[in-house]
C-alpha cells in the first residue's frame, strides 16, 4: 500500500495557470456562438491567439495566413502552404483579435498573444498594436514569435531569417521596442527556449533542428527585457518510441506506452529543470503541449485519440504542475473536429460533443485555476518502472499525485499508470474531514478509440484508503465545513 505524505510547504499557483492553445485559423469555428458554452465548461484560464506557428504567418488586416512560397521548402512550410488555401474557406470573414477577445471574456480566459515576427514588418505589427490599443484589446501576456529554434523543421528560408539565438533575440527586441508604447503597464513578455532536453540527454549529432535547439538553449541568458521563456513539451510518438511506433500500434503498445509515460515524467523533469537552472528567476510558459505525431499530422494521415493518450496527458499535467517556474500551461488544442488534438467533435443537431481528454482536462482546470495552493506530495512505497524507448533507462513512477487546495474544497488527483491495481492511504495528508467525493476515469484498453466520446467516469465510495484501478485517474474531493 502507498502512503501519501506532505512533502514540503504548499505554494500558491498563479491565479491563471492551465489553459488551451487555440490556433483559430484551423478547426476552431470561432464564428459559431455555440462554441462558447462547451468551452466555458472546460474553464480554461488562457487562450492563445492566433495560435503557434500560424502566428508567424498571420496577416492581421485580412485575418488569414500569408505564407511565402520558397525553393526547397520544408515539410512544415508545404503544410502551411496548403493551409493558406483552406483557411479562407473555414473563415470566410477573416479572423480578428476583437472577436477572439470577446470569446475569451465569455469563457473566462485571458489571451496569450503571439505577434508575427517572421513575415510582417516592424511597422505593420506596430500598426496592429496601435489599432488594438485604440480598441482596448491589447493582451497582457506577450509571446515573441513561435518556435524559431526549429525553423519550420529546418526550412531554409526560416533558418536564414533566424540563424541563431542572438540574432533572433535582437529581432524580437526590435519589434518589442517598437510597439511597447501601446502595451499595458503590467505586460508580461516571453522569449523562446528550445525544450532541447526533452528528447535528449546529450547533444544530438548532425545539423538538424534537434541540434539547433540544443545549441540555442546552451546560449540562453537571463536578459532583463523578458519575463519568461516558452517551452513546448510534446511527447511526440516517434521521438519517444522510434520512427516505426505509429505503424506498429497496437501490437507494440507494451513498448510505446511506457516510453510515453517516462518521457512525460522523467523527460519533462529533465527539460524543465535545465531551463530553470539556465534562466533563474524567469517564468516558464508551456504555451503548447500535448499528444503529437508530427509526420502523420503534416502528411494528413489519420490519427486518433486513444486510452494511451488519456494516460499520457494525465501524467503530463501532474509533471508540469510540480515545477514552480511553470506559470502558463496551454494544452494543444481547442479544436472541434474530433482529431488527435481535438477536445470536441461536431454532432448533428447537438452542437459540439466533448471527446478525448476534454473531461480529464476539466478536472485539472477546476482544481488548479483561480486561486489554488499546490501541496507537494511523497508517495511512500511507490515503485519506478524503466521504459524501453529512444532514451534507454528513462523511468517513471508507477503512481503520481497532486493535492490542490482552494477556499471551498481540496482536490487530490492520482494517476496509476500501470496495469495492476494499486492502493493508497490518505490518512497522513492531515485533511480535517473525510472525503466527500471520489470518482475514477479508467482506460483498461489503451488502444480504445476516444475520438467520439470521453472515457467513462464511475463513482467510488469516498474513503481514506482507496484502490487505484489499472490505467486510471482518480479524483478525490474534500468539501470544507463552513462555520454555522
């Protein structure tokens, strides 16, 4: 039996911490008022506009993408060139920050804003900020471009514009200085880190974007003009379990799944600890993270959400919350098409139906956002397992947990990542009352498709000792007694 102990003083989480990446140019029907209520039910603290890489090609005057055609384009640029053609069909009226601000306000979120530093001039971006200031819609969180360290997966033209960290930061600073007169006094600014230690322990060989990201991160210094750095934490299937991982599923699940959990446990810790040490005092904004199969997505191959990803996301959120420097976490993505990264699908006559990780994320959003204390825990007796992915010896704890306290109630979220039942004793947590609610989300078949629905949730008898079913996330709530 595991015994849950407090493991140090509680720390307050930011008022806003967990949110959603929301690339509005894609399958996000922002013109449809029916998206408001289901998105509000998720309770995200952040929405990101206009998204990630698409922000580097967003034309604010038309509200569409403008992607330059070049010689020898990377697979990523070819993907964006195709997207450029279908974005106007998805959003014939164009996309505006004004309308998106209304959406964010209606769902209770703030915007993380990404200006276009790649294909728009300093003058044009300054004109946009001036226009936003006149309309009172300049966001307070500013992310200076997106993923220049990977250069569109080694696109020659993007590499030319952003050859290294020093040159890129000069470009960022030039734009920032130009539109600073229009920024709020309490603006927070993020530069870019490369998350190079996520998939590597040692400097990768060769001259591809993995090596570029490593060199980029080695050159980082804590400059006074930015408050935070971004890190995109994708447990990409091929990077975690090898290039043949997708084709081998589900027959290779016993190899792929542990590798995913280990990367979102030890791998996340390795990467975030490196950034914190390299840039002391700076916040880390994980403005994108989630399940990813890069090659399949770029080539338009069908991929879908399974129980494997439910478990991976549960461990990922727990890993991100335990790092004090992480202050923004945006899951990728607020899509409505039922695909791998979607949280909703379209249902005839029913608007939008939750799918995939929707309900799981709602549990975490409810517990962590808007005034929570994070209590670090030690699970006495927990065992580690070693994965057999691309990084030999990478391990994960069989069970992980977080205790989050709010004024009205406390929440315990426990992830059992293995195929055997585990038991946990909560009596040593010192909570003054017995639990009032306990429920569990299970995915015993890791290959089960959840692109049409969310995993079922069943009630448990609230108790101080709980069984943790295989491949499950258990939620326990303590209601605080109010004085009579």
